[in-house]
């Protein structure tokens, strides 16, 4: 005869392989695989690591909170950049360095868990807006742009210009009354922040806001990282899209 312990072991073994338990294990494994794919896809890629090295014209500083590119010559403008949700902040380093090479200090803000909604006030906490002689421009991509708009909404006197890249926001707040210049750049092949939704929310920005459409540009090519879920395939190269983004940002700043 089987002992009670043996029966309990057999019953547990049977329960372990019930259809529901199998489905649950598959569901959990699928979720973990998807999350891992997302993290890998959002990692920075496609550029030389020398971009983080000092040169005669640029000083690079990397901390847990920021990556800054500072001109070695005197500068008046500081560009603060919020990365998109889950995107490796380094994915925006090529754009940030090129802005700095044109005479504007550029600081990429590292967000908690790579989520701008959890760290959008860091620029105040880190005293990055403390020099009254500087012009402060807040920029962001995707969720980073959403939270850049939110920061301006909550702190209208601290920012001099606002740049929104690849985002439908502001969507839940109204910035139509702000008096600072605003630039919004979007890609016509953006499958995450569609041009239709972007233009639908245009009344939430000042009538003076500048809208720039990059023909053939998509969502993920606003940075240097992998493909993003839901995005469309771009009709232009990443390098070309970055070139157009830089050109329009510099025109807006200067």
C-alpha cells in the first residue's frame, strides 16, 4: 500500500502538469521573452563609442544621472534631453554631441527604470537650471517629449524653448497659452506616434508652434536603437533622418 506521503507527492505531480499550469508557464515565459526582446531592442547601437570621448571642442561627462556634452568654448544655451520610454539614453548621444559641436551644451537625463514619467523633475533636483545667464531648452522623444511638455506645464517660467520629437503629446494637458517657442518634429512613417494623432492635438500647443514633418521618417530613427513595437518601416536612412532632425533643431535654437 502507498503511504500518505507518496499519495501527496503523486497528487502534486499531477497538479503540476494540468493544462492550466502549462498555459500559465507558457504565458509567463512568453511575457519574459517579450520583455527581454524589448530591452535588447531598446539598447543603443549603430555608432562608434568614441562619441563619448573628449576632444579639443567637446568635454564629455557621464554620471548615473546624466551624460553631458559641453563645448570647450563659451556657450549660452543648454539643451536638456529626455529619452523615450525604455530606450537606452545613449541612443541619443550622436544627436546630443552634434548639437554640442554647434556650440550648445547638451545633457541627456537618465531616467529611473528608463521611464521619463518617474524622473522628469530631475533637472530641478540636480540644479541643472540654476544659471540665470543661460538659455534653457527642454527636448524629449516619445514619452520623454510627453514629460518635457508636462514639466513646462508645471514650471512655465523655467524653460525658454521646448522641443518635442516623435510624440502625440501634449494630449492630456493644454499648452496653448505658453509664451515660449515650441518645435515639434515628427516622421510621416511613425507607427507609434502617428501624424494624424499629432496633428489632431495641434490646438494643445501655441498657434506659433513650428511643426516639421520628416518625409519617410519613423519613430525609432529619432535615436540609435533597434526597431520598436508598432513602428512602421522608414523610407529614409537613420543617418538622413538624424541629419534633418539636427538641422531643424539648430535652426530653431539659433
